[in-house]
């Protein structure tokens, strides 16, 4: 019998039994919870019998409460997280595009995914264990923001799957609707909802390290190259956006990131027009303002060949040379200190280039985004959060092996070296170049 019906029947039987006991043993005085009742000894056996009867009735009342709670438990159990169901046995038609679709279970529509070795990688750019971890983590936030008056009867896995499939493959909404068996409006809502949750509630996944945390970042770079006090790689990459008008006008968005030696993104700012030069993006960012006003990279300098070297970032030739930003030498002579510095500098930049390439490997960012400008910016932010979450999980599914076309901005920042730097920045780079030459020798 269904648990809710059984609970109702049991509760009704107990109520009738209690009523029968009270009719068989009437009393002119109410039952008291106090066992030390102040009735006189003349109260005869009727009072004693009622006092002895109370524990029995109290027991039945407790059982009745438990019975009533069974109905609530049967309802609340439906709110427990549904797990990805195991696929039914049968042949797989296409490993590149495994079977996706909804299935009704536990009163809610769940995600059904054929578990081939590459299914999660191809569909979501992550392993199955990472998908389930992310689903459990985001479930409360994904389920609490449905459209007013139109709640979606979808499991957290299906909501997450819809959004991730859009980000991972770049498929358009008609295709997603067809694959998952939902309407296009639902697919679009779940994608926007996922991006909103990642970029607001989990924004802390991309945050600039504290001074103590920066020590480990600089130590990792020093272990890699031998040069001390480097706190990250500064990169500016661009993503194409197509305005959905009659002319399908193509634009691009500039995104500035800072990356550590493990490809973890420490800072990101996106939303600048793509035709803006790298150094102009930097000058417009809060990162530059925070560093120049002493809020970031403010730990004591280290001594390198008699020169005080502040904490610094490394960047390409599209940036100016600054005391906190080291760029390569222009036209360094073969075998010189400057050339050896440039080699070490290129080695440092690899993690930044790999992170940029990995972001562009997300399907939705690998081609022109046919969405509003602000939606494209949200995609960049969401993919950045997921990039760091995967690294945190030691899931390297989405981490690109190559550097792609990210060796861009190779144009020298003309005139900036002479006009914008002081002797301090030049002295710091010279000291680092001498150290790089010593290590090379």
C-alpha cells in the first residue's frame, strides 16, 4: 500500500482506539501529565485506574504522530537529488554524439545520458564524477529561480546538462531542444540560469590571491624558470560576436586574464570592445588601478643582483614595460642576456596562452557567438569559472593541449618604452635578464 495511505489509515485506527478507551473508563477529572497528582487518598480506584491508563494513551498519541509524519516523509523524499540513471543495455549509434534525453522519474524530468567513455567529455567537457559533483553543488540555486508562475519540473541534472551542453558544444537552441526533448525557451532559460549562478554565486572561483597565497604562486614560477617574484601571466584574448541583425555584423570582445603557472585564472575582466589595444584594456581595468594604488602586488621586494625586484606580472609586447609588468626585449641579440630573458619570459607565458586556448576550446566560444553582447560576456565568465572548477577537481578534460592561435598581440607597443617607463622598470628587467643569463650558463 502507498505509504501516505497507510499512514492515514494507521492514524485513524489509533484515534478510534483512544476514543474507545476514554468511553470505557470515564473520569470526572481531566488527565494530568503530572504523576504526582494532589488528589486525596479518598479518590478511590477510579482515579488510580485513570492515572495508570494515561501512559498507554500517551504511547498511542506518540505512535499517531509518527504515523502522520510518514506522509510528509513520502513527499519530502521526492526533493532528494536524483542521480544520473544508468543507461539501458543496447547498442550505441554514435559515440561522438551519445544519446541524450529526458525521462520522467520521481515526479520530475531527469537527464538520461548514455555512459560511453567519451560521452561526458563530448557533451559537457568534464568527467561524469565532476558533472555529478557540480550538479549536487548547484542544485539549490538552479531549482529556486524558475519563471514566476511557470515552475519547471526538471531535475538539477537536466538543468545543468542543458546549460553545459550549450557551453561545451556551441549547439544552437533548436538542436538542444531536439536532443533533450524540451522546448527552445526552456533550453535558453536553463543556459542563462547556469551562467547567472556561476558568475554571481560562484564568482569566488576566480579571485586574485591574497599576499600569502601569492607566495606559492611566485614560488611555482621560480621553480619553473629560476626567476623570483613573478605572480602571474597577463593575457588579453578576443572572442567573436555576431550581431543578429540583417547584416550579421561581426564584432569581438576583449577579455583580460591573469593566470598562474598551473593555468588557473586569477583574475578576469571581459566586455571591452575587441578593437581596443591590449595596453588600453589594461589601463582601463581595475587590476591596473589596484596595483598602481598599492592594493595588489604590494609585498616587500626581493633582492636580485643588488636590485629591489617588486612582485610583477609578465605580458607580451603589446604592453608597456612597468615596474610591475615585465615584457620581452625588442630585437635581442643572439646569445645575449636579453635573448635568454626572452626565452625564460616565453616559458612563463605558456600557462597564460594555454588558459586562453582552453577558453576558446569551449564550443560556444570557439566560433562567433550569435547572441547579445552581454550574453556573450556571460558565456566568457561562466566558462572561466568552469575552467577553474575543473582544475580544482584535477579534471583536465577541457584543458587544451596546444596554444592554438593565442600568440597574438606580437606588435610592439610603439613609443611606450621610452615615454612611460622609468629607470626603475628598466633596472628590474636588467637584473632579471642577468639572473636568466646566469641560469642559462
